[in-house]
C-alpha cells in the first residue's frame, strides 16, 4: 500500500512539474493586423529617417522633407545636387550628405555634410567631405561619425561641424558600417573587419577574413559578420572567432538583436541564432532573396523579397509570419523600413506609408 501511495504521489509530482514547465513556454500570439494609417506621395525618394517622432525623407534633386507622425507635411527644403548618404536625425538636427552634379548630371565628386533644423528645415552649417560616391552617418555622444566609401572615417562635432578626429583606414569599404556604442565596425575591400572607437578613432581590433564579409553588426563584446560562403561568424573583442554558423547561401545581412543574431541568406532563408554559441533557434523560408529588411523594436522584422510587391512581418520569438503588407503590382520598397513604437514607416518608389500594429489614431 505504501509503495502504491508513493507511486501515485510521484506521478502527481511529475504531472505538476510538467505543467509548470509548460506554463513557462511563451504563448504564440495571434496574427497582427497591419493597418495603413496614411500615405504621402514622393517622387524619387531615396532615404528614410526618424527621430522617434517625425519622419524625414531625402529624395532626388537634394530634396529633404519632414512629416509628422500622422503623415502631415511639416516642411520641405531644396538643397540641390544628389543625396549621398542616409538621413540622420538627432537632438541637434537633421543631417544628410549631398553631392554636387556636373552640367551633364554626373556626380562631380564634391560632397557636403549638411545640418538642417528639425522644426523648419532651414539649413545650418555645412562641412566639406573627402570625395567619395557614398557616405554613411551615425551618431555618438554629440558627434557625427561619417564613414566614406573611399575608406576614411571621421568624427564631426554635431553643433558646429568641426572635425574631432579623422582616420584613413583602408583603400575602400564594402557593405554598410555598423554604428554601435561605443564602436564603429567597417569592412574593407581587402576583407578586413575593423572595430574603431567612436570617441577617439583608434582601431581597437582588426581581423582578415577570407572570403571578404559583406555585412557586419555588433553585439555586447562581439562583432558578427556574414560572408559570401554562407558563414555567420562571431568575433571576440580580441578579433578571435567565437563560433561560426553555415547557411545554405551567401549571407546578405546580419543584425544583432539583444543576445541573438538575425541573418538573411541568399538561400531564401532567415535564420535566428543564439549569440552565445551560434545555435539555430529557427529558420524561415521566404519567397525569394531578401531585398529589404528592418528590425521593428525587439519583437518583429519586416522583410521584403526580390520581385515581391509587399513585405512580411516576422515574429522574432518564433519565426512565424505575424502579418503582411501588400503593395501595388508596380511598387517596391526602396530602403529598410523603420519602426517608431507600434508604428512602421515604409518608403517605396512612389510614396511613404505609415502602418500600425495597434490600429490608427485619429488626426488631431
């Protein structure tokens, strides 16, 4: 009898323990309804930015416009030339690089970093940049970090435009830099990954990778790269590999999201990896190669594929499709979407759209 009672109590204990484990597993939420709240027609839109409140668009002809959170036009400024960088909004204002054009419409090689007022669009200071075809802007402690495709990196005082430091790092850079805190990671055309201190410009680490990586991101204490052989590599602060993950195609993008890594590969898959050891958490097959991808907060990624007229909202926790956005048959995303809380902003080849995962608020 005592043996039977002990067995029954053991079964009850195991059942309660199993129930407790099940209760700890996050429940999969339902499908998200993405509501289109507004649209704003744009001719020749190239770049999209935000300060968390307003939306800023840079377009052909050196045009920069600002929209409120409900899509209402605030201002537009004509700078002339062509847009040569992303558009960056900080507490100090809106920053963008424009390149001068020759009489036949070709780039002259002259580039200017410009400050605009966030409230009015009125131009402030300007600073000449070394000749180059493309620039990337980031911010760090009241300074702008300017990465030129020709291999130079410099820090510019946001309030005045004066140069704090400048480094000639390589003959040329490839891919997009990653602006972390307190580092900037860049990839040279020779396949070297440089990690640079944003405060001083000192090179803190360098690692030669073959084949050359095409994408770089940074997590706490590590640098993560993706390359043409389908490898995602995590590098320590001393530039030694922590781990490698092999996908089925060239890796086009890597994103560090907290302690996890999101990787897009040309085998038409998205992968979510554990940052600690590179373990696969999930993979999601897409309809084609990733064209644009934006991480929306810490919960979602919005992904569009080549030849896809729309985008899928992927839940980062489980890799499932949580929602989707449909565009017109002749419309495609131009740049990565951005998120402001529950709001998502897209730039296509014809308009800017505002979507929400929580329904639309009435315009004031």
